[in-house]
C-alpha cells in the first residue's frame, strides 16, 4: 500500500489541506485495522490561529489537549466513585471507556477533533513510556526480603489462587475454543486468558485494604503477601506467554526467547544489583544520591526495556525486573520520590485511556461469545475463591475470612490490563474478546469492596472498659496512652511530654506510639506499613520499613531503653485523613487507653509563629475529639521539643482552672505530672463574682467526709460541686508540697480573664494546661472569646494562648475529658450542667483505699476576696 508524505518545503496551506484529507480518510466509515496514516515531520507545533491554522491538526497541541481531557475526566470519576469506596483504577479504566468509541466516540466531531486515528500513535507511545516507569516503580517497591518472610500460609494462598483459576479458565476456554477464540492462535489464546484470569493486582489490593481498614489486620497482611507472590508468578507466566505467542514462530525461536529472558534476569541479579550496592556504598553517610547517578539509573530503565523488547519479551518485563533488583533503602526512596507523582498522576492514566479507547462496546455482537467469556471469567473467579477457602480451612481460619480473602485475591487492575493489551497487540485477543474481558474485570474489582466490607463488618462493642479518662484512675496507677505522630518533627515534643508525665516503677506508663501515614493514590511502601503495624518485638528486620517510620520507631525505642517505668509499642496506621480518626478510635478502645495525645496542626517557625503543616490534620483532630472513646489532649509545641528545654532541671507548668469536666481532666493530668520531682505546678482558678452564692446553695456535700462515701453518692451533683470536690481532694492530698502553688482570681467578663492571663510572667513557665471547654457553657468569663476562635478544637482559652498576641515560647496542652452520661452512653464533649450524671463507681475506682491524712478534714478554699487582691507572683499559697 503506498502512502504520500507531505514534502518538507510545503507551505502551511498545503500542509493543512494534506492533513485534513488524511484525517477524513482515517476516520471515515471505510477505515480498516491496517490503515496507513501519513505523518509530516513539519506538523508538530503550530504558528498560531492568527495564521488561519487549526491547532488540533498539529501533533503537539492535540497531544496536550488529549492529556488534559484524560486527566480531568479521570479525576472527576475518582470524585464520583469515592463515596462508593472504589479504587482509583476503576475510575481510570472507565475514563478511557467514556472517552473512547463506546460513548464519546459515537459523536463524529469528538472522534475527528480530539481523538483522531492519526494521533493515537503519539498518545500510545507516551502511555507506554509511563507504563514502563510505573512497572519500574512496582518492582522498586517490592522488597524481596519481605517475600521471603511472607510465610507458608501466604505462599500457599498465592499458589492456590493462581493454579486453580489458571487450570479451570484454560480448561473451560479449551472446551469452548471454537466459539470464543476464532481466527487466533489456540495455544496462545489459552495461555493469555489463563494469565489474565489468575493475576491479582497488588497496588489496587493495597489501596482497597487501606480504604476498608483491613491493612493492619492478619487478613490484610496475608492478602498483601500473597498478592506480591502472585504478581511475581504472573510476570513469569506473562514472559512465557509472550515467548510462544507468535503465530508463525518455531519452537526453536520460542526457546531462544525464553533463554534470552533467563539470561537477562540473571544479568540483572548478579551484575546490576551488585553495581547498585557499590553505588550506594559510594554515597557518604547523611548525603543523598547525586542527580547524575539518578539520571543514569532512570536511563537504565529504558535500556532494560529495549533489551527485553529486542529479545521478544515485552519491554515492561525488563523495567519490572530492573526495578526489582535495586536495593530498598535511601536509593529506592529517592527514585520513588522523584518519579511516582508524575508517573502515576499524569502518565499512567494515559495507558488506561488507551485501553478504554480500544474497548469498543459497539463491536460486541455475538451473545454466545459474550456469554461464554463471562462464564469462563466467573468460573475462574469462583475457582480462586474456592482455592483460597480451602487453604484458609487448612490453617483453621474462619470461613468468613476465607471468603473475604478469596474476593480480595480477585482484585483486578493494572497487570490484567497489561496482559489484555499485549494479547490484543499480538492479535491473540480480538476486539470483541478484549472489550468483554475489560468490562468483566472492572465489574469484578468493583464488587470486591462492598462484599469484603459486608463480610468483615465489626461487631458492635456492647461493653466498654471503665478507665476512659484520667480522673477515673489513681494518679499513681498505670497510665495507658496513645500518642500520635505525623512526622519526625512531632517526636521530640511528645517525648518531652512523656518525661513530664512522671514515668516510674511506682506509676508506670504504657505507650502506644502510632505513626499516622496519609494514604494517597500511590501504593508505595504499603506492605512495609502493614508490616510495621506489628509489635516492634515481633519484627524480623527494619529493612521493610519506610525511612520516616523507621526513624520514629527508633526514637521511641531508644527512649524506652533509657527511661525507667515506660513500655512502648510502636504501630503504624495508613489511612486517608478523612477516616483516620476511626483507626485511632478503634485502636484506643482495643488497647483500653485512657488518654490520646495528638499534635496540633500547626508547627512553630523560626520567628516563633505558627504555620500549618497539613490542613487535613486539623480535620482529623476535630473528628477524633467527637468520636474518641477516651480523653484527648492536643499538644501545641512552642519550645517544648527544644533540646535546651529538655535539659533543664526544673519544669514550670501552669493550670488554668475554670471548672467543668475538661478542667478536672487537666487537673488529673497535672496531678500525675507534679509527682515528678523536677516539675512545679501553679494552679490559677478563675471564679465569677457570685461564686459564694452558688456554692452555698448546693450544700449537699461536706469536704471532711470520707472520699469514698462522697464519690459513690456523686449522682445528681452539679458541675460546681464536683469541681469543689475534686479540687478539695487534690489539695488535701498535696498538703505541704512546695512544688504546687494555688491562687484564685475573680473575673466578671472575658476581658478581665485575658488581662489576668497577660499579667503572668510567661518567661518563667514552660507549658500551660487548659480544658477545651472551660467552665459552664455561655459563662461570661469566656463567652466573648468563643466568638473569635480561629481553632475551635482548642477551645476559647487554648485558642487565645496560641495566638500571636501571647508568648511564643510557652507550649499549650488542651485537654478534653471523656464523659459518661447516665452511666452508659459515651460522650466526648462535656454536657451542660446539671444534666451530667456521673457513674457511681467513677471516683471509687480512682481513689479506693485513699483517705485524707488526719487533721486535714477541715481544709477550706482560699477566700476569693483575699486572692483577688494579690498578684500571681506574690499572692500564691503553698500546699
């Protein structure tokens, strides 16, 4: 067939006419599969519409428009499918189908202008380049050591999940081969179909497990490990299938292809891998790899692709093996950071768009072929589920978990799309078979999330634990805390707070150090995050950990090693910030935690101000405050993490007490802190002018009675009475403690409250402790401050203390108490007085067998009038 190419010296008008004619011929009704399209070397960039030229007739403007349309369509579908918790690959494949001949391509203007036949060569070339680098990243993210440690259970699950569907799929296809594989090579068709039916998409599975909160479970770890083994076997089978695909190839040529592939793999493992270790050894400790070395490694990806393509195996196999032999660690992390966002965000959607453009639903005519292909797919999926259930039964796993694992192993995605596209390129799959397989793969993957979510729905906890806040437990008993960190910068401030919390053998602290990792669209290090969720004592090595997680874990483990009275378990939670609070709440309830400590969403800058770290952290903190099963503290670091602050011998803390459950919780934490010999505590209580009248009317308690009798009969008490009771108990048990000072201030409005706090000498103090909702709702002491809050999660006083108007060197700890209403229903926020009915055994559990020392029963509060006339520095009262 002859073709005419426009001469190099043709003018613009001739080029326009020539390309328009080619476009009309290429997209006309008489086009055939082997159409020859002419290209002009001059038709790349246009001189502009003012020259009377259509930009879409030039390759570069058309390619840019196509990329923009594909990315925007993909993102829109991702947003639409997010409420259904569908993985991103579903949206990417559907975007290609929508933009292709099945939907938008039915409009002749769209097909001719946006996706003409002549433009697909450029689009497909760039898409395969993106696919090449994505498979390099997939190989880079797979840790061979993790595969070796995956265990027999994951290995058998992977093998059963591949062997049974492969055998049943090929057997069923062989029976109906005359109906479903007409005019194609029979053996190649069976082999390609078997590979496509038996694979499991590791990146897609990782995303699904994280979305449905199963990544850190035993089920999730088995599924991830089995998926990696499955992926490795799938690539070996794919290389084997390609080697014997050529219809006209002889047995000898197929044998040479296989031998060439084996030599390439051995070369990568025994030459390239040692070379990478040598390269890593040349990099000085603490420095990153040079840009020159990174460029050479990335060039090696294309060289590996060319080698395998020349051998007769697809280029993506070479890129995958090349990435697999690069050692995990700083080199792998540097390559992932430089490539992943660009490749997965921009280039990879082009490949799925090409798959969708090739999927023409209108060519599906034969109902027999469609029905048989769907039957083959269903039989293979059923075989994978049954094989997984059998292995799960052999390992005494529950039947429900076996079914869930079977559906998880049926996750389809990128690997299957690659197999189907290669099969279509090799003319092993026809247009009709290709379209049907793409559609049923999308349907199967979309079915995984709702089925597994329904099977693994956790049972509602009917009976919770009692130690849900600090006020319920004795100040010298074991404290179970959950500390959350987002980055390494959060660690020093958390460790400083733990130092202040007086860990000792007499009052031990058990800490669950949780590294919160945001789940984005990427699959990198997902398996490592799942492995990191196990106890640090059970981890067989740290090579699988992401560098940041490893640094955080090492910091907490070193602290545990050098500090007495502390036990630390390091964990990781991988989740989107929108649902991360659920992971933290479930973990806190499972571990019977009394207090959750989270960092503020802003960090201190060099000039002393605060700047946001990640806006999503603020939403996480707010959601956690409303759903937490225990008390929550938000730590605002304004110098607490500094090395100089941690080295001083004496730490000065100030507690602002307005009343209410949150302030009592802050006092309970301060009580534990002041047991530390290096901590001094100043309590500043704010009282309204009519305080005496309110307290004298509620004469239902007596401070000289036995504390157990008071606490058991605490039902029906007002907030003010409970404040007086807890303050009285605290002061009685700390009588004579020179590290504690106490003062009262009478304030009538918010302005006077601010004035009293401003009068403090902030240079003498290290941290302010305040309740999130101080005093009664609508109290004049804080009501005006509530109207100007920028950070409602800190409450009016906490928000004021972190503003730029106040000291930039004093850290703030904002505490919210977990409150029990009617003794059963949990509440995270304090309820308005007097509607709160305290659990009758609340104080009995915290103060059992404790009585006031003899002679202190008649201890009374300092008169408000005398305290109000004195300054904080001179009018303090020592205990």
